[in-house]
């Protein structure tokens, strides 16, 4: 059962990575287009900035979930490493529980935000519901909650690609 859950979380993790990566890629194409139309063509496009904001919402909530699973999220650990092993483990459980509480809060209030704004539209995209644009908030929080469950039940993710601190370490210097 654990192995199946870990495999499912690995797929979900890569889905989050792809969503965040595509969002960032599209943003890097859309923003220069807005600058080009405004300063070169003299007629600014109305849609690049709001589209970039919507893509940033996607990037933020799905990227944050992926960062949690990869243990690369922001963590304040001023004296954590100085603690003995038992209190350090208790602190880690406390962090997971607080993250779970925050995720549940974001799911509940995010769904209420989606529901409250569902029938509103965005001026630049009149066919797009504001509620749909806020869906990444509760969905990304559900994904984060699933990653927290994985972390607490199965331990830290082991199927991630390791990134070297110094990629040049251990290589001979060429003159």
C-alpha cells in the first residue's frame, strides 16, 4: 500500500513540476510580447499582464507543493540542528502538523473564494470565470496535504533527483 501511494505521489509531484514549469515558460513568452506591443508597436496588448498573474498563481501553488515534497520549501531552522535527535524529530512532526493545518485552512477558504467569485469574469478574458482562476489555491493545497501525508506516513521522498551543491566539485582544473 505504501509503495503504491509513493508511486502515485511521485506522479503527482512530476505533474506539479510540469504545471509550474509550463506556467513559468509561458510567462517568459507573454511578458516580452506585452513590452514589445507597448514600446515598439505603440499599442499595448491588454491580456499579457493578467495572463501572467494567472500563470503566477498556478506556478505558486503547484510549485510550492512540489517544493514541500522535495524538502526545498522555506524552513526556518535556527537552532534545529543543535537539538538532540528526539526533540528534533518532535519538531519535524510539529512542522508537518502545522503545514497540514495550514493546507486544510487553504482548502476550506480557497473553496469558499472560488464559490464566491465563480460568476464574476475578468475584464480582459470575459469568457473566464474568476472562480476558475482561484482553483489552484484549494487544488494546490490538497496536493500539499497529500505530500504531507506521504511525508508523515512514509518518510521523506526518496525518488527525487539529487542536486549537487557545487557541480564543479571534484573536477580537475584545466589550464
